[in-house]
């Protein structure tokens, strides 16, 4: 089935099998491998992208469901060499260890601040409940999100 | 993990969805947000031959004040319910429980109708439907019919919906003055409840629904009866596990679930001011 999506501002059209998961389409067909596959069971959030501006787990969506939608992946966040404020905050606060959860964590965090620009620490922790860090590096991740919120206000 | 192959039909209207169901019968499954169905399909626990995508039927996504009840379109997303002012003020229990479904990513895609039609006893929202005595509206080839929530859940992941029917609307009685409590016990933030309780008290009438205490979502009828008889929250909560048949899994056995049901029911009732 023909699918046309906008990813990071660019239009992509491909013929895909209906059972193709969105994350496989993004990684294997379009070739954007910044979005990781972690648990593959909608638990870990490593595959989080934005669909029409909201965080979504791309392992739990079919590519055909994304037809005509506007997608944003981690590759589309920075403006050229200038990191997105959330990426910059993650760097400054050392909010990554192995880095595997980071793309999904950053995408979830950006969506969280879009919905709640001035969260408390508890709201950040609850707001990131859909993302697991296997290094358990949550302390600095929460710090980075709060830092980004503060820097943006 | 990749689902087994299926034919994909994208419905442009409820009528098109019903026509597809009429043609393909029990070989077809409806796809709304997909956050219950797709995980099962990836595990090959569900292998529908035809998937009818109703995710774009925007006319089934709404929250209307309909006098004595809220009329909620089946395709209304959890996120939209959670932040809806009218849901917060008229059905606060529903808004609160919805904010505990899955995680933000799940709530951006998942729908109230999908969650209820899935009929999972471990889901949060069926317990709210039971506590608030909601009515489910189904549309089929013969038109629309209303189904009382007590008649809706018929077996494990089975409901009163026919193979040729579509859940279109959820009618939740408005209870602006009600007091309520929602309790969900799990080990990790985003997990399903090991046991959960929805309790609401409106004009002295109590409704209590249980999560994960049987093969279907069940009402804590013993608790409701005890409260109607004037029992305290602590005494009424002792009846929470009566008549249930809790599942056993890696997280808990039946006895522990029964204990949780009593404790969580007491806490929910106390939060509801009983």
C-alpha cells in the first residue's frame, strides 16, 4: 500500500506491506536510524517520535496509520549544527550514559514540555514514565528536562 | 516483532467500517489507536485476516454535554479526555483514571472506545464504566442499540458487541457533586494494575468497579450493598473480593489480589469521603 509521510519536513512515499511497523519504515525504508528499537513491546519508549507534534511509540503504530501525517524524529530536532535546547540540556546535564534511550527520551521530553512548559520535578518523572533508561540514569535526565524548561521560560 | 500479514481497509466513515465488518465477519478486527490490538498482533496472539482502520473517523471523536450525561465519541483519545474541562468537572473519576492509562505516548494514541471494546479486565477504564454505570452505544446493520455496562463484558477479552457492530459512543452520567477515589497498584509506573479500584459516591449512592480481579471487569457488588446498608468504608471494603475469581500471574496470586482489593477499596472509599 502506498504511504506518503512528511518526516522532518521532507516528503517520503513508498509502497509498504500493511503490517510494516512505523519504526521499521523509518529505520529500514527511509534510512533514519536515530530512532532506536528497544523492547519492541510499547514499554521502553526508545522508539518515541512525534506524530503531528505529539510523542508516540513508533513500534506500536503501523506505517499505513501514519499515511499523510507529519512526523518528527531525533534527526529533525537540531537546526543544522545548533542543537535543540533539549539536546543541549541533555549534554550540559550529562543526561546520558550508554545513550540508547536518549533519542526517545529527548523526543518524549520535548513533547512533555510542549504540554506542560513549567513542570515540577514530580511532573517530569511522571511525564517520562513511558521511557526506560537501562543505565538507570534518571537523575540527570530529570535535571536536564527541568534545566531546559527553566532556560526556555 | 512483526504482525502476521493482513488485508488493510481504511474506513472513511462509520458506514464503510460497518460494511467491511459485514463482509468479513469474525475474520476482521477494528483498529482504532491500536495500543491494545497491535501489541497482541506483534506477539501473534491475535492474527486477524482483515484490519479495518477506523482511526480517521474524526466524527466519532467528541465530548458532548448531553443533559444528564456526557456523550463521548468512541474514538476520543485518552489525552483529550484527561485534559477535558467538562470531563474533569462532570466525571472527575473518569478524567483521573484516564490520566493513569499507560503512559503519555499511549494516551496520545489510545482511545476510550478501543480500551472498552477490548474488554481487558486489567484495563483501568472498564472499572470506571462500572462504577459510574455508563451506557455503551453500538451501531450495527440494524441501527443503534444501547448496552448497559453490566451487560457489556461477557468473557475474557469478549464483549456483547457483535462481529458486525461498532462501538460508537460512551454515555457517562454527569456527577458534578460526586466524590470519588481511584487506586491503582503496580510495580512499575506504566504497568497494568495488579489490582485497581474505581469508587464513586453520588447522592449517597456508591459505585465500585474493580481492575484485574476476574476474567472480566467486575463490580464490587458486596461493597456497594454494604455501603447502602450504612457500613463504614473500612467495613464495606472487607467485601471487596467477594464473588471474584482473581487471576494468578507472575505479579500476584489470587490471595494477594484479594488482599489488595480490600486495601485499595478502603483507600478509594476514604478518598471519596466515606
